[in-house]
C-alpha cells in the first residue's frame, strides 16, 4: 500500500494545495535528535520531501569521509522508509 493511500484511509491526507515541498539538510551522524527530525519530516503528511542533503558536522573530517559518512548514516537508518 502506498503512503498516500494509507494516509487517505486514515483521514490524514491533507489537500494537495496545503502540502509543503521540503528538502532536508542534515548532519545526520552528529546527534540523536537528527534522526527524530528526519523521521518527523518523512512521516508528516503535510510535507512532500523532495530530497535529503547529508552534510558533515566535523570541523576537520577524515580524508574522504565528508559526504559518504553522513550519507551512509542517513541511508542506513531510513532504508525502510
């Protein structure tokens, strides 16, 4: 069952004109609250998540770890969504 169909059956589907398109920009590997913020955006019916940008949080990241480290943290946690 698609997410939109499930939301409609539960009565949580907002009108299309009321949906807000968002791009999530996060340093997902930094703190635990990032996980909750991403999940909140993915599960809120009013948000139409168009993308997730994973940024690095360290001042001096390990060589070659900047984008892959943060992006891997996002994809590993939210693969089921």
